[in-house]
């Protein structure tokens, strides 16, 4: 689809860009422009216990591998 900007630099394509939707646009090294729809995700909240000495305790322990795997899965989603 070919889009042409108006005199104020706006693009309009109601099928691709519904009103009120948030997008991120960035220029790529090859000169192209990448437009990504930003989707809000729910983030799980883990209760943290604060000790009297100021240290924290998390009831759910995760290994480095599990953390990396969770980050990778989030990036691919």
C-alpha cells in the first residue's frame, strides 16, 4: 500500500491505523521506516516481603536461565 503524507506530515489509512491507536515509528539504517503498533500488556505483580534490615525477599525464585527464557518469550510475542 502506498501512503502519501499531507502538508502537515500526517498519514491516513483507516484500515491500518485506527483512530486512538498508539504506534512507534523509527527510521532504519537502510532508509526505510518501521511502524510498530504498541500494545499494552498486563504485567504480573509478585508480592515482595521487606525485612527490617531493608533487604527484600521474593517468594518465587528464578534461575538466570528462566529469566532469560521469559524475556525471550516476551520479545517474540
